[in-house]
């Protein structure tokens, strides 16, 4: 019999811990019921972020929820610039005392990222990476899964924007203990590959390769979005919202403020119905809403990062990445005859 004490590599480790916490028990029961009610997994377009290595296998999330790799690169470059220029103690300063030498290094790194599409960079002895996360919905006979009763939702109506980010500062560490719920979710996601007639073969093949090169997965904090039911299917209406209340606030703002501006052709009675629906949403804090013949639902989005021996999976070559670094685009614009009035404002 093989020795079951042989240790797996750190990046392949999943440590499921036991807890007597009654809250964790309720979360587990809620997750089990949801998996039975919404048994199917649906893949959304991936999201991107930037991380800093903090240990042998651990990485700290600096930013997340970018919709393209270049947006995440831009975010990382902005962090570098802030750390180089911000006064100590300000909200934009680095979380450590930056030396003059480090300021120069981060300034140079920011300038480099304005010219190069880098997914990995070392600065002042620290290592940074752009990472990729799969976003997954659960569905069943009732449609897409809404937020669960046990999902964190601490904000009052209209105040979700005041909450600190739940994912910024989150540590991706495969060696850390997880709950049984997250352990099962990891197993669900391990072999997930996009399917369907509309998925290009190069996307499928790169997904299969990623499952071999980055065989473990790590679960990020759950977030929400608003979906709309049109033409017999649910489609995305908003981007990522970190809590259910943030999604409600976003939907209410659309109904009250943005719909009249985006759709000036709408009759006044529809706008009145939109405003009344927003009031109902604020009062009831529900997950589904009907307004002037339209149907909206808050949906629950699970994000997982693939992990390999060297850390989180970076963007894939088949990922949608239409933009180029800022200075490259600026140079192209100038060559095309587009002149910037004030270069400092670019």
C-alpha cells in the first residue's frame, strides 16, 4: 500500500478543515440545497486582476473585476504610480514605508507598463502578476441562481458603495484551510471547460491545456450581477457588484437616473413605472423585479482562479484583449493625425 503521508506539492493542496461554528454549518446546508436546486454550471466571460506574491505559494489581490487583461495591467500600473508619488499615510500610498530607491523603481515600472503589455513584472524585489479568473453561474429549472440568504450583504439601501472591497487584499493561498463548501466547489470547477457550438476550438483547446498546467483552483469571494430576461434567456445587464445590495443599488440607479437618459424615446408612463419599481426594490430588497414589461434578477457569480506550480493562471492568448498600452495607443493616434491638446491630461 502506498504511503498516504506523502505530501502533495503546495499548489495541489486542498486543506478542508472541520469547524463547530454554527454559522458555517448553516452556510454549508445552504450551499448543499443550492447545488441540488441549481445543478448546472454556466461559464461567463473571465475576469482579470493583479496580485503581489507574498509567500512561497501565496499571492495578495491588489485589484479585480477588470473585463480585459489590459484593464488589469493598467490598474497595476496605476498602483505603481501611486506608490511612487503618494505622500506617506495617504489613501493612495503603499502599505509600507517606500524608500527613495523604491519610488524610482516603481516610477520606472509604471512607465514601462504604459508601453508594454506585461503579465508579470518584478519591482524592488517584489513580484507582481496579472491573473485570470473564471466566472461561473449556477442554473436549474427556475433559471439562474440568485444570491443565497447566507451571502454577506451588510449595507443599507443606497450605501453599498461605502463598503470596503471584499476581494482587495484577499490572499490566494492553496495551502490555507477551506470549508467543506469551498472544497466541493473546487472539485466542481477543476475540470470545467467551455462548451457549446459558439465556442471556438482554440478557446476549448487552451482551456484543456490550462486544466493540465494549472490543475488546482481557488475560490474568490462571491459577487453578484444583474441579469435581464430577454428573448427566452437571461443576459448580463451590469458588471460585477461585490454584494447583493450593491447590485440592487446599481439596478435602482439605472431605473431612476440612467434609463431616462439612455432611452429618451421611452414614454413618460414607462419612466413612472421604472421609478416605482426602483422604490419597490429599495423597500423590499428582493432578488427579482418587473418594470414596464422588463424582468430583472440578481444573480450569484462564483469566481475561481486556476493555480499551477508558479501561482495563479495569467491571461490566455485566446482571451479577448482589444486594447494596447496607453502610450502605444497615443503613438498610434498621433501617427493617425489625432493631436492631444494637453499631454498631461491623457
